[in-house]
C-alpha cells in the first residue's frame, strides 16, 4: 500500500483548489465519491483534471450556515485538511461531474491566494506524521485492539470483509488509524480532530476510546454513496 504520509511530489506546485464542506473529513487512503453540480465547482473539477488532479477537502468552521453562496464572503475553514487525488471521473451531459477522490495526505493552509477563478485556492504545506516513540510490540497490540473493536461497529458483510482484509495485512499503526477513521461513521468534529493529529499512537488511542465509549449509529451503508457538493 502506497505511503500517504507525505503526498507532495517534487512537481507539486504548492497551490491547491479548496472544496469546503460542512461534514466531510478526507483521510489518507479513503475513497470519497462526490457529485459536483455547482458551476464554480464544475470549473474547479475541470481545472483540476487539466492540472495536478488534486483537490483540498476543507471542513467549514462553525457559523458557516447561510454563507456558502458565491456572493457571500468566504466562510472560515479549518487550516488542516485532507488532500484528494481524482482517481475516477465522469462528466454528465449537463456539465455536472461524478468524481472519486482518493485521500493521499494531510496538508495545512499557509495562505489563501487571490485568484480570478470562481473557487478558492491556497498555498499549502504537507503534514507528514511525527516519528513514533512506541515499540513495534506496543503498536501491534494497539492495532489488534482497534481491529477487534472496529469489527463490532458494523455487521454488514462488506464492512466485515474489509476489517478481515485489514487483519491479514501487515499495516503500520499510521496507515491503519487513517483507514479506520475513513470508514467509520465518526462525528464531524471528532473526525477533524483525528485529521489534525499527526501522531499515529495518539490517533490510535483517541480512536480506540471513541470505539469503546460510543454506541454505533444504525443504518449507515458501507461503502458510502455519492455526496453532493
């Protein structure tokens, strides 16, 4: 599995279009299907496809309600976000898009840039994980606990198969925590907290605490359906 801890290739321009949504946190390794219908984000998608095929999925801060119309000032967003690479796309006859993003890393907004495009663009920096201070045995123990608790969250066959597949792989704690965070139905605020946490061991402990102290949400399908912009 490709390492997503440092996504920025040498050819990356350092500029990325921002796609603000209220309840979406894109983790490394996660797959996010999106239905793009607003004209400004159709343009963003077309430009991304013609360029580096990257989109920054930023989460809106509290108080964004009513401020998403193009004529309103840009609402505040969290500085840390997930970078998505377009891995599949379909343009519909009326100009809308269906796209699938693959999470390839974390980044932080350094500054938003002035632009003549109808969407927001920022200069960003990559946020790799911090080095682990745990032993391999400690990490393996936490991985086993996380997988066992995650398997009890969702009884759907597709989810159980994925957890079983994860058990069969020799994944690092960093990779596993991001994969689990991407497939579990996390509250948006907690998902943002995990996205901003660069220590795999801290992410793992926080995720394990959440798994053990919250009740599963009924009725969530896996894998997720397309989300509207």
